[in-house]
C-alpha cells in the first residue's frame, strides 16, 4: 500500500511555545532554557504570528546590548514579519522553503493562527521516523514471504555499509590530481561506517589546485547529510573563484539555512603551480602542519575564521606561504589529535609534530602510514571516539 505524501502537519512541532510581544526578554530566555528550544513564536492576542525569536537573534544583539536589556520586550529583538507555511504543504516543499527564505524556523499557520513550528532538524528527524516506519512495514511483509531473509540487524548493518560506500564515492575525490610535482597520502576512517569528515580538491584554474579538508559535527547519518550539503556548496563555489576566503564564505551562506544546530569546520587552500604560493583560509579547523625542507622545521598554517553554518556574513581572511620542493603539508581532522590513550592523554599537536619531524623524509603515502601507525601505538587498546582523516601532500621536483 502506497502511503500518501508526508505533509507539514505530520512533521511539525505542534506544542510550539508562544509569547506576547511585550513579554520581557528574561522571561523569554527562561522559557527557551526550560523547554530546551532554539526558537519560539511571538503572537498577537488572536495567535497570529508577529515575529520569531531565536537563539541567533539573542547572540546577534546581546554583545552590544545596553545594561538592563533583560527587561526589554521581546518585540524589540525578535525577527519581525516572519515567513510562514501552511500545514498541508509537502515535506520536500517545506525543506525547499526553509532554504529559499534562508531561515531555520517557519511558523505553521492555519486560519490565521499559529498551530506549529518547523525547522530543518525537525523535518529531517520526523522524516527519518516516517521512513523508519515504512521500512518496518515492508520488512514485516517480506518476512512473511520468506523466513530466510536477513534479520533486521543484519539488514541495518548491510544498509549502513552500503551507505558508507555511497558516502566514500560521493564525498571523497576518486584520486588525487595527477600533478607530477605532487605526491599524496590519504587516510579516511569514519567512526561508525558513516561520518562527517571529508576532503576534496578543485581546479579553479589550469595551474591552480585547491585542497579542502572539512569536518561536520557529530557522527553517523546526520553528520553525513551535513557533509554532503557542505561538499555540494564547496563544489559550486570552488569552480567560480580561486580565493579561498570567498569559497568558505559561500559555503557558510549555504549552510546557514540548512545545518540547523550543526556546524562544519574547514580549511581550504589553493596552490599556484607556477609560483608555489599556497593561499589559504580557515573556518574553525585545526591548522595543518607544514614541514619546511630547507629549515627542517614544522610550522602550523594558522588562521582565523568562525565555523561554517553559524554566523551570517562571516569574513574568512586569507594568508599565504611560499612552498618549496621537499616541503610536506599535513591536513587532518580533530579526531586525530583528540584521540586518547588508556590513561586519558590526548595525542595532541605536539605528538603529531614530533612524529612528522621524525618521518619527514618519507614519501607522502608512507608518511601517512607511519603517522597512523604511531597514532595507533599511542592509543593502544583505547577505541577511537571520532572520525579520523589525514591527507599528506609532498612537493617534489626542482
């Protein structure tokens, strides 16, 4: 039996918290903390929506607010004239509306009155519940027809592994770019089949190579979905500009309306083939390490920039370094340096730097292998608590 299309009424948060426009901000914030919510709707006496107040509205204003701001009415800080949506709108159309309006919350209105609230997080979570029910119904029907079908756990494992293969094909480049002056080494290990780590490359110009490493918060399906959204935004932006800061800013704008309470850290740099100048920008990601063959020293590629998907209009400032033959660049996610051993010590940047110095003469592929062997030796029997991704790039030639 075919189920009817999923509508907003079926997935919305029906017990939406509402307040009057003259409600003091301290009362509003107290309600948000009490109910552990990121948004509420401001309504008039007839329950018609006049505004939406979110945690982002608070963050944007509180840093410059005058003393006594807590007593201000919520109508002073709320987002006025909110976009709304009807309860019979389909799931896909609702998600598209959130992206089109670039908002994280839409009041659901029927007969002029607020009856619910939707957000990307709610839509995805309720859709997942809905799809889970559909899968369960079909699974029961199949079991009746064939007692030898895989058990539910085995089927779930199979699907997760299939999704992991799909993620690898979708998120990771099939092979590093074939530049004779570059050698590559990579290690990709999601925590539970699916993860939020990924790396990618781009060629904004014939003699330019972009390298991205990113980490979506969380694990499993939710992190993978945010990572896919992030990679799509990167692919589109990196094809139009060779400025790393502009690429990260474009990714940030795309993720603001879709990632909800999740975020992405990223590092993106562009290497000019002729000059060997490497220009880069950072969005809250651990700084890659550069081994300088000329001096025998390791230096971090530091920079400043807020996480993607959190702050609107964030500017990602660029820096650049002059690379030379023999140099190595080591990109990694925080799962590498935050891993712990049996006594609770972290692998940290100092240990990673020491390992890089000890094995800097190795080619990129072997360098990645020996660094991960050192990492496993340090962690011992302590299981990993996060995705781990490492990319090593070696500059060869004269």
